[in-house]
C-alpha cells in the first residue's frame, strides 16, 4: 500500500513536470512565431 502511494506520488510529479515542459515548449513556439 505504501509503495503504491509512493508510485502514485511519483507519477503525479512526472505528469506535472511534462505539463510544465509542454507549457514552455508552446510558449517558446509562440515567441518564435511572434
């Protein structure tokens, strides 16, 4: 149970990291277009 919660916690941070990465990629893409 404890390891499962740790895995879920790790997955949450992993998805959060990719969400921020996607945001910066889109932002830089808009800056290049502008």
